[in-house]
């Protein structure tokens, strides 16, 4: 039986305080939260606390498709951990590990059933790589 859990990770060339801030502040989320250059995030809301909600409006730049990416936080430990769940109860665990002037981010998520696991892994990894590039350039 195939696991429905997927893990992606990246090492960011920036200290953890900066990584955390750019990961969690809505104005920054709108700058990096996309899997490809033909998509963007037009709105972002983030109530970063246990039982707080988040929402990002993701849209194709040609306006052909759009969806809301949203969930509820289960646990937030500043500069360390974010855990949340979606409406369908799938869970996401994100760890932030300080390694001096670098920060390692590891995201583990329950995959959805509509798309192949590898496609989901590629999409989440691409978003993480856009985040890495955004942090390292700002």
C-alpha cells in the first residue's frame, strides 16, 4: 500500500528570523507562493496561532483558473514549527531548523487523492524553491 504522505525540503541561505518572517507575513507570501511563473497569489491572510486560519488566493495569470488554499493552524512554535489541517482533515507539518546562517525547512503533508503523488511533490517543492529564491534575493 502506497503512503499518502509526501515530504519536501530546502536549505535557505538566511537566518531563521528572516525565513520565519518572510514565510508568515501576508505581503511576503504573495511574492513567493506559486509553483510556476504563470500562477500568482493575489490575496493572503494569516492568523498565525493555534486555531487561527490562513487563506491564499492562487490564480493563473491568464485568469483561466483560481482556487483558495486555506486551513486552520493546530500548533505554531515561532521559528520552529507550523502544523495545520485542511477542511478535509489532511495535515501538514512544517519544521524550521536553524543551522547558523542557514535555515532548513522540511514540509510533510498528506497528499490529496485527485493528483498523482509525484505531481504533488513537484508542485510543493517548486513553491519551496520559489520561497528560497525570494528569501535569498531580499
